[in-house]
């Protein structure tokens, strides 16, 4: 955001927008503060690292806010911040603000921030930049320094809830622990006349989500690499301080314009829980509660398990997928379906527009490793992930790792030529890695009934049955699967012809036929044509899973 106040409002709002609650999120900002009084010190690298994990709950609804009543999830205010290093924000030579801000235990209820209001005796609210479910973000002026800052304030009805007040303090504390060029800076935190506020650097640019929404094709791989490299630098520092973000997504990544280049900033530590001696309040992580945005949540988050930095690496894999194909690996449908896919479904292949740069094999391997269902199968940390990213985007390293011919392989022991990505020692896990892979061939979609739909596929994946969608008998032969489910709908005659074509092939797989409106005579005809079993509509995942297991074990 530039300093030109005459800029078109829509453009200014768009460039300033950094996830202002305009997209549904399962759980919005966590805003916290410890009981009694909370003391915030700006970053001090000599202080012991605090242990931070993530939590969140749904805030009370404010009927005055413009929220979509048809949404099943609330809109959360994420954050809006910036730090122009070009002289229009907090200047590099400006005095370091190392103030200690004391806030009372109970803010005055009903206080609402307004334009022209001065907070803390030095931050004048100039213009409202965005409103979300938890609060508002303002452009403000530091009266002593004459520079722009971003100020986040809480809605009065949210500030009346002690838990959310504690969360607000924890957001400030978590962000203040980090001093890194790729993490948004928190400058101050306090209360004025019942208004809780958080002061942050003011950035010129736009969110990664807004930038991606404007693209018709995925960005160049070189740009993808630059964005991920800066993100990994930020998370390496955050994880070293014991911080797990748990809400990494495009709207929480800001692309700040600094001169003629772009700097990535990680935003919104509102889901952070600080397990620290200065915060003796109750934990914010509630049993059986989940926190995050479904499209980018790790399997352990979806299961409400304790998370580690590896959860952020999984979210980074989702973000990498979005950068490569403009949508996350599992998207669409209800939030619970998306979460089930994170827990059980295999990441689908990338879908890039025709003519796009080919994705290097090592980059695709890194993406799939980041999306592993269990943390132990993912890269060890952000540093290893960055090393593999740089290698994957290097043509020379790719040739060295993946030679095109055996003659190009350097002589020596085979073990010396193998990639060094050794898997971490296996640990007990509740998620079984033993899966059955089957093919599914659907005839032209039946309009009268639904056979194997996406919800059925997800339920089968939860039972460790991986589905490969096929479109012809030739693809079935090439896939080499041991079992195919033929979904024919009510097209029994066409289904029988397709069945006969499948079983005529060499090394033909076993076939289960799913059909609707089928009588005993037609069922017998399908069995005579080679069907190992027949399932009548409506298809239930449990019933189909039992048939699949029986056919694979007994061959019939």
C-alpha cells in the first residue's frame, strides 16, 4: 500500500488486503492474553525460547457484522501488516520501540475503535482497511515518527470474552518472539479506553491469495522457488523458537513490494498458544477441537492430535500444490470431506494447464513427501526441505540425481549413487500404511442414481482402499490393478459389454459390477459374463469395502 491517499479505494483495499476474513476458515484468529496483566517485550534474542503450539475456537457471532449466514464456518480476521523498507514505513534508522505495555485484566466492554481515535497516545487511526469476525485492521499514523503502521483492534463483543482477550495477547507475544525479514513485525500492544490493539508494520503489496486469484496459469517455477525459499527461512526460525503456526495458507502469506523486488512475509500468529512461564492461564487447546483452515490442515490437525513443526511442513506441501496448479490438493465440498481426504486419501496427481513448464521429478517427490500422512515420513525440518527445494529446481542437480542413461551414472557402489533422503526411524502410528489399490471404471454417468461418488471414495480411502480412476479397458491393462470396480448405473447392457471386454484381456483383473435397478436375471448374466461380484445401488462404502476385501482374498 503506498502513501497516496488519492488511490482508487478498491485498488487500495485489494493491495492492502491480507486475509481479512473474506474467506471461510474452520477456525478463525485465536486472540489470547494471560490472566491479570500481560507484559510484552519486543524481540530479545537473549530470552529463552517459549514453547508455542496452536489452538482456536469459534468466536461469538456479531449480528452487526456482514457475515454470510449460509456459511458453515465463520469468517476470521487473519491479519494485515506491512513493513516498507523503502522509507514509507518503519524506517531502518528509526528508534527501536522497546516499550513495555501493561494492560488491565478486564477491558471496558463495548468500546469501539473509530477513525481519528488516538491509541496509546501516539497511534492515530486514519482509515479502515478491513473487517473480519474477530476485529478490524486500520491504517494508522505514528504521531511521533510520522510513519504509517497497521493497527489491529478487537470487536467489542469479542473483547468481552476473557478467552479471546487472552488469545489477542498471545498473538502479540508469539509474533514478537520472532525477528526475521520474512515474518511480519509486531511493534506494540496495548489497551486504550477499552480498545485492545496490536500495532504492526505496514506493508505495500498484496496477499499471496490475492496474487494467485489474478493468475490464469500457475506462476513460473523460478517464482515458486523464490516464494518457498523465503517461507522456509521464516519457518526455520519460528520452529527454532518452538512456534508452530498451524494456519499457513495463501491468505496468511504477504508479498511485500520493496523497491523493485518482492519480499515474502508470514502473517497471522493468531492461532498460537504460548506455553510460557509468563502465561499461567489455562491452555487454549481444547480436547477434540481442531484448528486451522481445512484446505491446508495436516492430518494430525484434522484428528485433533498434538502437532509438531511437521504440521507446518504439510501445510507447506499444500501451498506448494496450490502454487503449481492454482488449487490445493484436496478442495471443494464440505469441510469435513476435505479433512477426511487429508487423513486418508492419496494426493491426486498435479493438474497443470497444457503448455506449462514441466515439474521436475525431484520437486514432485518433495511435494509428495511433504504431503505424507504421518509426520515421520515428511522431511525432518525446514532446513532439509529448503535444501531439497534448491536441488529440485537446479537442472544440474536433477541430472546428477536422475541420470537419463545408465552410461551417465558415476562409477562406484550403488549405495553411493542412491539419494540420501533416508526415512526417519519408524514409530508406532495409528494410521495404517497398508493399502489396497483398485481401479474404478465408470460408464457415462447414470442420471437416475449415484454409484461411487467422491464421498464414497473418501470413505474407502479411510479404510485404506486407494482408487485409481480409469477410462477404458486399455487403461485397465496398463494400470496392472488386481481388481476393478465397474460402475454401470442403470446401463446394464452396456455394462455387460464393457465387462466382457475387460475379462478378455490377458491377465484380466477381477471385476465387481455396481449397478442400479438390476433384477435377478440381469445379475446372473453379469456373473456369467465374468463378474466376481455384483453390488446393487445404493452403494455403501462399508458394503463395497467388504466385497473388495472378499474378492481380493478369495479371488471370487
